[in-house]
């Protein structure tokens, strides 16, 4: 009995280690497509929250385009980003949550770095099942040092995602609901990194 409990504990330790050990992969994204024709005013006119997603997957270019719009670098000479940021702290991180795990968006490299191979969409969905159907959920965190400012910064990034999705023919909804405690653990986040908002992204059903 004692041995089987010990084996169970060892097995779960190995499992969590392998989840984070596989987290070293970094993949380059294709360049974002900035050539869409919808104007900002049309995008504002059409933006709405969508809560029904088909199983159609995003292409890498679509994902790259939404991420660039979210908080990608728009002034390479200074490293400034598409979203305004208090004191230019650029403290908002965007995690791409998919079936194949969680990936951190690296704006400078235009790349994704794997954080875990765990599919955490269930932890984000809670009772809103439609979230599990979205091929991608963008999870936004910011630094807790100044929670109010951090939340504001994340709000700008989330709004960029909403408007970009509309312009690109994609569906999204900003959501504050999620199991923050479980996600904090699953992503192995630092104590001062707070989960603020998430945007499921995909195609309307
Ligand atoms: C900060 C914030 C948190 C939200 N959280 C949720 C949520 O947890 N679940 C959800 O279905 N919608 C959520 N929404 C979306 C709102 O319900 C939605 O924006 C509102 O009903 C207005 O609809 P519209 O976006 O189509 O204009 C949230 C919106 C904001 C701005």
C-alpha cells in the first residue's frame, strides 16, 4: 500500500516534470498579414461578442496577424508595440492556449515558446462550454505590481484582439471568467503575474 502511494506520487512528479520539460520548444510564426481591406470604422461597426465556434482551425498567418494586432511590435526601431502601455512597461503577456498546449507569444521574435503541453482550455471555459470548441484561446496576464494599471493595459490588448478578429473575419469574445488558481498553477506563473482576461478566437459556427 505504502509503495503504491509512493509510486503514484513519483509518477505524478515525473508527469508534471515532463509537462514543463517539453516546454523548451520555440516556433517562429509567419509574418502577420496587414493587407486586409476592412477599415477601422467598419470593424468598430461590426464588432460583437461571439459565443459559438466551429471546429475550423486558424492558419498560422491568421494567428500571427491577431497576435501582432494584440501587442506586436509596430515600431521596430524602438521596440514599441501596437497597444498603449502605462509607462511603456509592456507588462501584458499573451498565452496561446490550444489542444497542443500553451504557448507564450514573443513579440520581438514573432515566435511562440511552449510553456506546457497541457490543454488548459477546460480551465478557461468553466461553465461556458463554447470556449472548448474555439481552436485558440488567448490568455492575457499582467504584472500585479499595480493591478489597476495592469488590468487597463490588458484591456487595450484585448480590444486590439476584438477589432483585429472582426477585420480578419474571425470570432471572439473578451472573458474575465476562468479558473485563475488552477491556471496559475498549470502555467507555472510567477507570484506577481496575474490572469486578467481571455479571448477565445476562431470561426463563427
Ligand atoms: C471585462 C469583460 C469581461 C467579460 N467577461 C465575460 C465572460 O466571462 N463571459 C462572457 O460570455 N462574456 C464576457 N464578456 C463579454 C460581455 O458580456 C459583452 O461584451 C457584452 O455583453 C456586450 O456585448 P458585445 O461585446 O457584443 O457588445 C466580458 C466583457 C468584458 C469587457
